[in-house]
């Protein structure tokens, strides 16, 4: 593996991580920036253009208090300006419910076809495979003990502490 392929693999990993950041912060601009403008996305309900998918994602995820998409075990094959990647993902969703929050945890994989355009690796096609899920009443605690002292907490959009932290980068 040469240094060009290593750099491409790192850039692809960054694109995949930025997708997670965009979706977890409910930031449609950052989310869209991980994809080519003509990208096709199929989360299991049929392939649609990225511009058609993002509004529905923002509405659905925006109704949740928090999500956290954790990616791992990425297998990447690069061929020139084209690449394929299979990436495991475990995503936590905190969903408001009449009797308190529900924790929905979903495990699956992203099958991505990526293209290098103008020096940037972008997702051109995404297929999602759900492998498992779990739903239960939330046991999250924000008061008392050590957890109560952790006052810097994640939020959606510009309210997230990381937005200010990254502002001068």
C-alpha cells in the first residue's frame, strides 16, 4: 500500500465520521457535505437522491432528544478515484415517549460507494443493512453523583459545545 492509498483511506474515514457528526448534530449542511450532489441513499425503503432524504432525516431525528452513531470495522477498497467501503455502525437514539424516554439502539452496516471529486472523497451511493436492534425504557441519569457533575452535555445543532470549540479551526 503506497502513501497515496493511505491518504485516500484516511480521507474516506474522515468523510464517514463527518456523516455521523452531521446526523448526530442534526446539521443538514454538514450531513449533505459528506455526499455527492447526485448521491443515492437507500436506508431500506428504496433509493432516493440525497436532497430528498435529508429533510426526512432531519424531521425524524430532530424529534429525538439525542442520537449517537458510532462507526467501526471499516473495510475499504480503493481503485483510482472510486472506492467501496463497508462500515459497521451502532446508533443510540433517545426518543421522547409518554411514559419517559425510550432508548433505541440499532446495529447495522453502511455499504458505500465513494468518489473522489475535486480532491475530496464523497459518498455517491449508500445502502444500509440493519443487523439488529433493541428498544427499552431509558435508564439515563443526569442528576446525582459523578453523572450530575458532568454539566457539559451534547446537544443538537449550534447548541452543541463542539460547535464553539471547532469555530476557530
